[in-house]
C-alpha cells in the first residue's frame, strides 16, 4: 500500500486551476467516497478517504469552487482497518452541494452514476474523473506479474462511467464485479504508466517504472539462470550417457580397437561428466572438441556394427532411463 499512498499524496498536492476540471474531480470524489444522509430532515454529505492530505484537498475544493464550508472528522482505525480514516462532512447547504455536484438530479433524486456534464466533458475532465476516483477508492500494486491499478466503485453505473472516462483518454480499463463489489481494473504495465501520467502522478510514475524495470531485469536474469542450469544439466546427462555407451563399446571391441579411438574412449570413461571441450583439453596432445567427438562417434559406430554381427546388445545396453531423465 506504500505505492498507493505515494500516488495519492502526490495527487493531493497537484495544483489545478481550471474550474470545470476541479468540479469534475470533486463530483467524482463525492460519488466514489461519499454518501448522502438525512439528519434531522436535512441532507448531509459525507466523504470518507484514507489520507489527511486527500481530505484537505477535497475540503479546500468544496470551499473554493462551490463556496460551502465543511469539516474533517478523524475516525481511528480498528478491526480490519489499521490506519485512521478521514471524513469530510458538509452539513449546512448539503442539499445545494449535492445538486451542484450531480449527486442529486433536478427533481432531488439520487444519481447513481456520474453527472452528464462530467461524463461528456473534455479530456482534462476525464483525467480529473480518474484522479478523483483514485483518491477516493483507488489502489496500485507493485509492478510485476500481478500488478494492477484498481478502483472500487459504489455501483455498476459509476464503474461504467469510469471505464468511459478511460476510453476517452485512449486507455483500456475493465469493469468487473468481485464478491458483490464493483471494481474497475487495469493490469497492463504500459497502460498503468500512461494513466499515472494523465492523472499527474509523475514522481510516483518514476518510482513505479524503476521498480518495474528492476523486476523485469531480475526476472530475465532468473530465466537465463534457469536456462543455463537446464543446459548444464542436459549436457552432464548426455556426457554420462555417452560414457556408458563408450564403456560398452570398449567391452564389445576388446583388443580390436584402434589406439586413437581407444584413447578417446578411455578419456570419455574416465571423465564421464566432462564436456567435449573439457575432454579435448585433457587429451595429450590437446584436441579440439570436433576431433574428440569424431573419434568417439567412430568408436561407437564400430562397436554397434560388431554387436549386430555378433547378435549381442549394442552400446545402448548400458544407458539407463535415469541417465536420460531431465
């Protein structure tokens, strides 16, 4: 969650001048983090967020853009919630703010999604929608195989509005319901990076990209190491199997084997896990990999031909399944 907090802290400090953009952000934050309550016959707006900086940003925007006063109430963590929560509450003129921000329609009925002015707004408004939704109920996991940016939505209508805002920014997001909760999720690393940029979280993006690159490098190194280990294991198994075949070849041929082939075979038997390169370097005089391989190949062919003539098992007789097991 440290990465999520970093993004939210940075977004909370982002300076936005344009009024329509600030309105889109406030409307979205109140929709995704808030609710309407009727207390003593009056409509009260409450928006619960997880960072004090987010609460201060929302309170300031409500005052500067709409002219309404609000208060911040700190709710101490307990149970599953460890950290404190911050509730921005508008008591006086709550109904007026609800109408201004699109929480209520012209007839005073609650609006389930986002107001049409926000949904049909500019690209900057779409960025503000995502910024507000993330500040309200967003999370960003560490980059890697299971990386994701996710926003918990108050309902399917809000989820679809958030997907539509992403589409206006050229970003693919998916709405899904998980255990009765509507969410909008982005899993592609490049798409997450693009959305962080559009929201204005440039510092957090640099941290996220650095961690992403580090994990990709580590994963590549692990794959290469595993590949090398597998190659070394297969080479060793092949060398042991070849040694067993050469041992059988020398047994079949007995004294009827040319000295140069016998010498190569004895090297193979004496150093069963050595590579052909290593065998060549052990030879006296030193031989190339191809030279040692050619001698062993001719030795095996000669022994297998003799075995066929004699009607006895060939050089494969000494090779066990364990030698070929990968």
